[in-house]
C-alpha cells in the first residue's frame, strides 16, 4: 500500500494568508491520491523560498525521515518548482529521499525514476525554475542599479531616515526625528576627536529614539547617504562611483569628510580619546597608561568594612594599582603649574592671530595646488581616452592610466574637501577672547567642573596619555598650543626676573599694533598649526 506525504509550498507569508495557491495545491493533491488509491500521511504547509532547502517545515520533515518515524513511501507536490528552484540542491535531496525509500513525485509533471531517459526531463523541470529565478534576480539587480544612478536610495532607509510613499505610489526617503538629530549630534561629536566612536554611540543610545548597534553605527558614519549622495559598487566593467541623491542631506560635506579623517587617524587633533560615560571617582579614566607595561588603565571600587575604596589599576597582570583620590589630587596639583597671569593674553592673541593669517595663506595656496593637480589629471585622462578611441593607445595601457588617474583624483578631491575646512569665516578674535579668558585659571575650571567639563579639558590639553609613578606624574606631553603658551609665559617670567627693576619689561615686547616678537613668533609658527582652534575653540 502506498502512503504519501503532501508537500504544499508558497514563497511568502502573504501568499499563504491571502492567496489561493496553498488551498488549490492541497485540493489537487488530495484528488490525485483519491483517484490513485493512495493513503495520505502528513500534510506539510511551507511558506518559504525554494532557492535552497533551508526551510523550517522541510527541515522537520527530513529529521523525521532520518529517525525512521515515517511509514510513507511517497512525497507528492504539484510541480517540480514547488519542490526546488535549485537544480544542484534538488539532485542531492532526491538522492537522500531515495536512500530512505521515499520517492519524490510531481503529479503534474510525473517521471518514472527507473527509466534513465527521464533524468533528462527531470533536469529540464529543475533547471527551468532556476533559470527563471536567476533572470528575475538579474532584472531586479539592473533595475535597482539604474534607480541608484538616478539618485534613488534603494532598500531600507538608513538610521535617521524613513521610507515613505507618495499618494500616487512613488517611494521616497525622508528625514526621521528624533533619529536624524541624534545622528547629526553624533557626527559633530566624532568630528571633535575627543571621544572614542563607541562612547559616542553609547551616549546617543540614551537619547530619545531607536537604539543602534556598534556595527550598524560604524557603517552609518561612513555612509555618504548622510550628505545626500549614494555610493554605487563596481560591477563588471563599470567602476564604483558616488552620485547625487534625491533625498535631503543630513549634514554638510565638510563635516562628513572631517569625520572620515578622524576615523582614519588623519586629523590634527593631538589628544587621547576620553570617556563620555565615566564614574565621578575616575575623571582620568581613558587618559592614563601603565608606566610598567604601557597597558590601559581602568578604575574600580573595592568594598572595605565601612567604605568603598576606589583605585586606578592596570588591566594586565603587572600589578599596577593606585588610589584614585591620590592620583586625582596629584593631577590637580600638576594642572596648577599651567596657570599663568592674564597679563600676557594680549601678546598671545597677537601671536596666534599672526600665525592664523600665515596658515590661512598656506591653506589657500594648498587648495590652489590641489585644484591644479586635479585639472592636470583630468586632462591626462581625457587625452588617454582620445588616443584609445583613435587606436593610438592599447586598451591595457588605457585601463592603467584610467585607474591610476581616477584613484589619484579621488584622493586629491578628498584632500581638497579637507582643505576647504577653511577658518576664514570663523570669528577668530571673539573665540580667542573667550578661550584666553579661561586658560589662565584652567586648574580651577577643572577642579570645580563636572565630569563632562573635566573630559573636555583633558582632551584639549593632552597630546598623549599620562603616566603616574609613585606620588607624581611624569612630565606630560601637552597639546602643542598649550605647550607654546607655557613656554612663552616661562620666558617672559625669566625676563621679568632678570629685569625686575624695569617696569616696562613686558611693554617693550609689544610696542605697537601688528608687532610680532621675532623669536617667539618664529618659534611657534610651524608647530602651532591650527591646534589652538581644534583643541580649545
């Protein structure tokens, strides 16, 4: 007696819930069994793609077969495309079923497996749906690629955007709040170079809006979709490219490329990464390194009989450990050394403005040089294309010139974007006044400030992590701007001591508007760069 299991499959949940295909297949299979006096075993309903056999219900069915829990000797389906749309996988599955004495059969495309010639028909039945699938997938791929080239963002919208649809059915992407504001905040924080990327993500996840994983966040901040552009991958003979998109940009191009520089380490910021989320007992967490092994210093509390005692300690097994109170107090004493008298602010302002003007001129010259290089490379590429079309240049040579030129042009355009972060529009004088009013009392600002203020100060003034040995810190490497300010202050103090009887010792250094002391100005011209703006402003 023949016992058959009925396999009924559609591709999606929607087809299963709203369509008629499953009921129709079930009815036809039942009718076939009654007409041929076949006993029906179990009925398997599947709503999964036939691209492979990783289907929930089919997997359960195979497990029953392997455990010999079935008495059936047939598995019936309407057509072979209900069984599989992958010829290679189908042959392996047929072999598995036959080895367990179960014969697969399509009632509308019946084949006697004992006849060798029928294997050719089986190949056609199995290959036809696979070819159909591949053609449909290829058409979809080309359609999506064409839409991307026309500026349409395909698929699920990135974090900060939402997929929408017009009244006439056209799909588009729009900004979504508060996620868009969260992402804009994250880009601005990363551009400052103060905190580690994941620290910024953790802080953002505490804001209103959906959370984002570390992997998704890192991909997002490198995606040009946020500046209103779409990256299209290379395909066959088509090169990768970036096109203008139809959706609204979230941030400016200058901010986006500044973030890419921070991520790649090509930033002027000379500072270790701080922690946004840190306990009040450990303001220096993230700014310390072990003097014994060079490892990362963390912090934790140890519960005693009456109180909790807090320590900075090395993550390795070197045994480095110091009381957080002792380390924090030592740093506050160290910071007091960098306080200076407000009297030298006028001199500092004049030197910094002079250097700012000098650097600005260099930036303008660099931008002009980069633009000229891009034009020359573009002309070279055009010339090579003309020679290739006139058969004066081999295809291989043309491809080499094309690839080299395009790669170099892309690099120069990114560098040009960075140079366009020009400070010409910055109200440098107002910002300098604000900063120079703070710097003379930096230690008090740090001591009285909250964790966020302390983090900001540490990120601004340190060029590398601190090392605490015994009862004091090793002389820290400071941000070049602060180091030069301290140097100027020390030199002026020494001059004052040498000429303590002269009341005009300082005034002779700045005798008229626009005067720049030759020694001090030349000394910091190249080292100061724009760090005072990046670090303090």
